[in-house]
């Protein structure tokens, strides 16, 4: 068993060295946040960096035909493999740690195990999943959804970004979709991720183990009315979809608060998007999350009902389209308890979605969180200290040694 204590200094230095290699890639000098959209130049550079790091460790890299990368320590065909890793892509102007921390930590955990003379009895795999955030093609966890068959290759391949480029075009080929053979060779998946909240600050703990992911999803509201001149159209004659949209945003906020749930409208598109024109169309995207599935269903239905009622008063029309939905994910209880005991760490639920949440329906899955002192995520203010990141690496190495014995 891994019983040695890694000297803090050297591990901190090795973390910082590896982290500094990727820190400048995709960083926007204006906001300080990251523009690492899936399969764009910054993310492609990170994927090449991943391949090079795997090569340096003698870990051959395979892909599943969907854009997901896997670096293997051990025989890929042996079965009972333990998978770890995360993703490189970011939300627009997102933070540095969401995703890449899990990949950097996984590579360093491999180094820790080798330095301790650990020889895994089953394969260990480091994965880099594509389009986890959905920031380019609109569907979160797209790579893991394809791998597990939760989305068809035709639908995924036809998804387009804001410039009209399809996922298939960005990938260079039609995605191949579900890979049951690969899934059958996995015994467990452990994803390390920066905490997206402040629970660990309050508990004075550097790491935690996840218990569950709230059910959540994304819904598109399309509001249509009559485009017209802002200066000549009487207020009483207007059919302004912006009014219906604005009411719906407020209604979503109210309904979420009533249910102790979360509702966010953080993205909007307006046509013709002119200061002196009444819009003809407004599209808004609702992100909704709740602790229980029935609460989430009730929230979305309440917002839809209020939007429809307001549309009738405004003389506009509204349609609601579900773009993605993830059910309640309760991580493998035995695995989570085992990891929490091994690490002497608290157990926390999360309202954020992850590839781990998708894979949990197919593979025993767990998550490790690393303390975020700001509590802020999907923002340049997202943070983690080098000491806590090193503690995360050590924790992940202990977990991987335990699972690959």
C-alpha cells in the first residue's frame, strides 16, 4: 500500500511546473478568463500537450471516435481498468481549474504511484473528454454522452456552433457513438474536480468526496412577436417578445426561490438586435437544477406556464425546447463511502454537472473535490492553492492505488 509521505515541496514544484505549461493557453488578456472551446485552437493545443505528457510517461493514447482521449498505463484489452481524468474545454471566460485540474492531477498521480514503486494489478487510464461544458456546441458532456449512447452520432454530429461549424466538421469525421466494448473494460471512474462552492472552506478540509449530482438540464425558450420601429410604433400596438422574455426571466428566479432550486438565464439572442428596433424574436436559455427530480420538473413547468400566460397578454408566442437533461445521479454508495473512509474526507452533494454524472449509469463512479477558497466557478475568480492541489494529487494517488490493487 502507498504509505510513504511525498515531500510537499517537490510535489508542489512539480504541480506548479506542469500547471504553468498549460496556464497561458486560451487565456483572454482582457477578462483573465479562458476561451478553450472544444476542438478550437487552444483546446487542440491542450490535447497535443496531453498526448506529449502521455508519451513521456510511456502511456499510449487511444480515442473512441468521439473526440475523447485515453492514455493507458497497462494493457488496454486486459479489462477491469480504472479510469480517471476530466476535460480541457471551458465556458466563455471561465476559470483555469474547472476540468484541467483533473487531468493534470491524474498525470501527477501516475508519477506519484511510480515513484512509490506501485505496480497496478489492473490498467490505469487517464481520460480527456471532449465538450464537457457545451460551450461550443450547446450540449454539455457531449463526449461522455456519445461514449455511453445517451446521444446519437447523427444528432451530435449535426450540432453547430455560433459560426455554423458542425461538431462532425470540427471533429474531422462523423462521431462513432456508443462504445460498449470500451465501457465493459472499465471497472471504475474517479474524477477529480475543483470544488464549485465554499463547503470545504467552511469545513476546513482540502478535499472531499461527492455523494450525488442534482438533476439538471437546459431548456431553450423561443419568443416571437412583430419587429417594428422603436420610434413610430405606439406602445399599445406592440407585440414585443422582449417583454415576454424579461417576464420569464423574473418568473424563473421567483419559482426557483420558492422551491429552493436554481434557475439561471445566462444566454440570450435577439433579432434583429438593433437599438431602435422592436425585436421580432428573442431566444433565451434556461439552466435549471434542483435537489429532487420532481422539484426540477415542477420548476420548469411553472416557468413554461407563466411564460405562456404572459405571451397571451403581450400578443407574442413562446415555445419551449429541451436541449439536454440529466437525472439525479447518486454516485456508487459503496465506492463513495470507501473513498471517504480512505481519505478521511467529508462527503458533499453538488449542483454541477460532470462527465462522471454521465458515466455513473454505466460504471461505478466517484468524484473528489479540491477546495476552492473563493467558492466561485465558471469565472476568472475560480481558484485553488498549490498546496490544496498537491493534497488533491496525493488523495487521488491513494484512491487509484486502492482501486488498482
